[in-house]
C-alpha cells in the first residue's frame, strides 16, 4: 500500500496533467452510477415530460379580420 501511495505521489508531481486526467476519468463512471441514487435521496424529482403536440381547440375557428393588407 505504501508503494502505491508513493507511485501515485510521484506521478502527481512529475506528470500532473496525466495524473488528474486519469483520476477524473476514473471518477466519471462512478459518478454516472451513483448520481441518480444521490439525487433521489436528496428529493430531486424528474421534470414532467415535455408535450409533443399542441392541444387543438374543439369547434369552428373564428376568421381573423382587420389585419389584412389593403388591396
């Protein structure tokens, strides 16, 4: 365990960009798996679904007047 810590510490000092890229790359899948359970534990609810159509009123439509161009 001590050798692993020393190796990680050496890589963090010698190649910090590569070290942090690997750390963030390893944390990503863990976050993907745990994010939904953490959100539901905190009480976050998913938003309602977005409507896919517009409700059309029933009955005849009234003709619009007064907005036409003069002829």
